[in-house]
């Protein structure tokens, strides 16, 4: 993550095939050779290129930050599901190139900033779900069909009233959200289950599947951020957005459908021996006017409405330093959607994260989460079982300051709500490098 905490890093491949071997071995060899040549110990740097060989330090004075990261994943269904033998989708990867600009430093526009996120994907298919698992949730939230480069976000933000009001306009990822008291908020965010590149891989443990988040598209969001723990955010977004488009064609041509979403919540701090325990408690409503129906119905219905709850709370803090996040945290999500218009009508998830569980491994993170989606009883032709559940356990090991390696295991019960498909076990190894 860069200075914009809410912009999730999903960076993958640039020009060459990166899997776990190609990510670690060649880079390690290059680093070793440079160190032998008497250069600085590269492994001790915060990021691999040391801020693009010093360029970031020069740009920072101008108010510009640039970041690049790469994520590579190998994933295999080893038991149950549709098939344990098909290789399609096992390797996936992405890259993210971020640019943020403080326009007050750069152009003298007080309270203004600009953000751009460029993404690329080198996966041949959108993961192993369709050929191997059959999950509705998706067992790899980072996998998508191959794209060399998309400008997935490009937005302008302006603050007003002593920075208590933030107006954001442009091509936006609504799940990226804002920050309030160092907590990600608005919309459906979580401290412990919101980033597929460092946290959970299962889609149900990244975002709430009952919320019809559109693809990244033209949006307007207003965030009210007073000094106290309470906040409120409202947004409208192109409901027919396509990440491959600028947004103007899908927003203003043909039918003009907009998703409306509102969230409010509090970010309290609970007193404890080693300092305050940060929490975040959020509630949201959404309205989608598009005509739609669940997968069994031929008649479409307009004006879909739903609501959601999400919270996370630090339970144990190991050290008194304010910025030290070592300790135990927990999260919970719930969502409801109309059964005539949606396949998943009730959803809930719960889980825990422990940072620094092992001695001398202060930056390592252990996470475990469970999610369950209840299918519409009006979609009985599609789903022969009432639900799909997912259990995931991962361990994110900080190999160096800029390289994380995360093995994970998932257990998928009733994949796709199909009684004829056996429960699946999915193993994965993920590596993320920040350049």
C-alpha cells in the first residue's frame, strides 16, 4: 500500500511470465550479484528498487508518489470440486502501477489530490473456479482474464471545511473506500479481510457478495470525516461500468443506470493495558435501479434494494506503541438482498487475524475466516443445495521488507450450491513483491 491506503495493490506481470520460481530465483540471483559487487545490501531496503533508484525521493518534494508491485499465485484443487486434474487457471498474476499527486504541492490547489491506478493481468483464464472448483464465491479474488494494461482508476479529490468533507470524482473502485482514524471505511471495507494480495484469497472474504458493486467506472463520492469517531459517505456510480472503458460510453449512452450507496459508522477506541484497541463498525444501504432477476426467473424486476453490516475490532495489542499493529483482531460481515432479483439473499462471514504470532516474526500475519452465502429459494432450478460455505486459513510471511509469501488452504462446502459436486480443498501459494 502507498499513501492512499484504500487503493488495493493487485499488480501482476510485465512482459514475462512470473510464477513463484521466476519471482524468487532470478531476483535473488541479481541481488546476490550486486551485493558481491560491493553495493548496498539490497535485502535491507524497504522496497526492491529503493524508490525507483531514488526517483521517488526527488518526486516526493513535488508531491508525487509512484509505486509498482507484482503478485503471483499458484493454486490447485486437490480434492473434490469439479476436477482435480485440469491445469487451467492454476497460475495467475497481476501488476499494479500507482501514481498519486498532491496538487497543493504540485500546482498550489489547496486540498486537492489526484490518483491513478494502472493494472495488468497475465492469467490465461479467470482462475480455477470454472474448470476445477465450481464455486460461486470464487477461490481466487485476484484472478481475471488476461489484460495487458487498463487504467482502472483515475480520480480527483477535493477537501472542504478544514478537510472534514472529501469530494471524489472520476473512475473509481467503490470498494477502495476512504479512511477514518486510520481505519478503511466506505464501502464494505475491513482492516482484516479486504485485500486479495496480502490477506484472504476467497472472494467471500474480500467483499460482501450481496452488494452489486459495479466494475470500476465513473462515480462521485462524498465522505464526511469529522474529528470524532462518526463518519458518513454517499456515492453514485455507473451500474453498467466496464473496467476496459473510460466510463463515458457506459454512463451516458443507452440506459443511464446508477448504483446509489450510503454508509455510516463509528471508529471507536477501547481502552486496554497496551494502548487503545481500534475498531470500526459500519452499516450501509444500496439501491440498484437496473432490471434484473435471479438465475431461474425470466421476468426482470427493477429497483433492487439491500443493506449490509461490517465491523472489525482489535482484541489484543502486544505493544504500547501507537503504530505497532501486533496482536489479535476480529471481523464480521452480513448482507441481505432481494430473493427475486439476486441468487445470494443472505450472507455472513467471520474471522480472525494475528500479526506477530511467532517469536521474532513481528510482521507475519496469520488469518482464518469463514463465509456462508444462502441461495434464493426462488432459484431452486439452479441450486440444488441451500448454501455455499468457505473456510480459509493463510499465513503471510514477510520474507523481506518488500517480499511477502503466503501459503493458504481453502475448504469449499457445496460448491455452486450443487449437491452432485463434492466439497473441495484448494491449496495455494502467493508471492507479492513491491518494487
